[in-house]
C-alpha cells in the first residue's frame, strides 16, 4: 500500500495536450475516482500511473519513489481493465494465479492467495471453470481477483463496469466497495459515470479538457461545486441553469429570470451577492429543490405550464420551460399534473447557486451561511 502523487504531469500526443499539468495527491489506502466526459484525460492519467503511457513532463511518485522511468512490472501496481483480459484456455484458478506463477511464488502460497481472493469475491465455486462458462459479472470478479492476489501497492481500475448491463453495474459497484473495505489498498478508479464515482469514492477528481476542475468528497462536489462544469456534471438529472439578473427591491435581492419569473435570494447570501447586483449571471438549482408546493419547509412559489411528465415510480420528473430554457423538477407522483396543465411549484432557494459567466465559477457562499452543504434559508 502506498501514497500516489502526481506533480505537474503533462501528456502530449503530437501537438495535442491530453493532460495539461495536473497535480494530485492520493493518500495511502484512499479510494479516488477520476471522472469526466470522453476525452478529458482521465484514462490517459491512469495509464501514466500504470506506466502504459510515458509522461511528457512532470513526476509520478508511488510509495515515495519516482516511477517515471520504471516499466509497469516494476511499479507494484495491479490493473483491472474494461475488457477483463482473461486467458480463455485457462481455468479461473489459473487466470488468477498466472502472475504469481510467473514470479515463481511457492505453490502453497499461490493456493492460499487465490482461495482468499475467491472468498472475498464469492467465486470459490468458479475456480475450475473457464471464462466462456462465466457471466460478464463473474468474469469481472475474476479480473479483480487476479489483481487482489498480487497484493500490490496500488489498484488501478479502467472503466471496469462499462461492459455490464445496468442492473449488474449496480451490483458490481457494491461488490467493489465491499472489496475495498476488506482489502484496504490505495485505489485509483476511472469512469465516465458520475453516479459510479459518487457511490464508490472517498474523493472524486472531476476532469475536463485535460485539467482538474475540482477535487472533493462526493458531498462537497454535489453541494458546493466550484465551477459550472462540476455543477452540471455531478448529479442526475443535471442541475438546472437559467440566465438571470440580480436585482434589488426594498433592500432584498432577487434573481430575475426571463418569462416573468423572479425568485427571492436568501438574506444570508445578500452580503456575498450584492457586488454582483444588476449583472448578468447564471442561476442554478437542482431538480430535487424544485418540487410541488408543500405545507412544510420554506420556498419561493411560482406557477408554470407542464411540458413533459416522466413517471419514475417513487418520484416523477416534471419538465417546464422558462424563457426557452428547460427546467426539471422532482415531484411526488400524486402531485404530478398532465402536460399543458399549469402547476404550482416551490423552489428551495437555500440550495441555489449563482455562476459568473465571465469565468464559469460558482460564487462561493461563506460556510457560516450553510447548513448540510447548502445555504441557510432567509
């Protein structure tokens, strides 16, 4: 087990800069997930840690040792790939033990390590089968077992669940989390699925365009995003964004959107936001903070015609349009109306965000004005 550090790491492919001077510290035994859209540099970063790609500049340190010039086999890492990469002619036991046999480990130790990993992954009864006799989830467990038996300093996962169906992905997420709780090895995991990132990680690294946008716990990224990109990328459905102008009336601030919609700003935010008065900004609020009107809780009420209704079972997504921009609300199934009907909504403004379009940064609210990750209500 070991700490992993990236110092000003750059990767260029000809004139294309895939990774643009990133810094990252991953603590010993920490589970860190790199997440972002295709082409953001997350897989390239993982491959540089593994030694499968050379760095153009910067240093990669594993366990206090600079590993830039070390081949992958000497970095004491184990990697789990998207495509399993199992030998079809070998049994599960032979696949899991292959790396140990190459290194001439004693047979008794090999057997002990494989059986321990099989128990952790609940695949003991599969040890004599071949890959063609396994389901996709079982094959991925075998690939994980092959990594576990090596007892490396660092586990690297490159989108390992992408080939699985939705139900199996959820199950395997739980399995991976259980494994990490038992085998406390430093883990770097790459995915494009933000739900996967949020459910697995101790900390999430959000990447965009070869840069790190923000690093934080899932709670921090969800409730206190630093940029519009992070605010929109983390969360499903995505955060709603509306152009707005900050206005003042009788000493109170409001966010004035198009279509005649104006929502009051919580008093605790007034001091922070006042310098942005009469400026064009972006108003952000998550769907779960736009609901049907309720008898409890504080919120700003408004009425809009329903555009689209998406029943989800325990909740219903309602879409409506504000001055050409689509807005999603999460409501109780019993409260949902039909398309074309006018519905009364309530926006919980304690959870609002304002974004400066000049730099796409979320205007930070002091911690004293927050409760449970959101600003307190007026």
